[in-house]
């Protein structure tokens, strides 16, 4: 469990050309944030994927809680069973964990 720190089960940033393969996350992950303009992100396998994630799965429960009280808050709450942000390739991956987002005044993705 983290407070205003993004978290993933396997990898923070998977670089272009890199491969995450045959991985499994079983750790329950949760982030709580109250910070304006923060984009709390939780992902089962990788926070940001620029490479490839192959044959991997998340079986754990994931949660993002944003307690932002500002009416004009910027940002979003991001929750991904496999990836928080994907700019690469995801093949033969699966999420079977529960995904739960609780937000105030920001968009959930």
C-alpha cells in the first residue's frame, strides 16, 4: 500500500525493446492520494509499457483511492489489470483480480 506513489506488481517502466514475459503478480496493491494534480496509478504488471508484455497475468486485487477535495482538480485516477499506461505491445495477458477505483473530482481510467 502506498500514499501518493505509483505502484505495479512487476515493473515500473518497461522500455522500448524490452520484454516482460511469463510473470504473475499475486500481491494486493493499493494507492491512496489526496494531492491536487496527481494522477494516482496502480497496475498489476507494469506502470508504463513501451516494450512488450507477454504471457503474464495479474491475479491480485488492485485499488486506487483519490480523496482530492478540489472542485477544479486536474488529472485522473488510472488502474490497469496489466498496464497503467500502454504504448507498446501486450500479448496473451490476463487480469483476474478485482479492480476498484474510488475518486472525488477527477476522472477514472
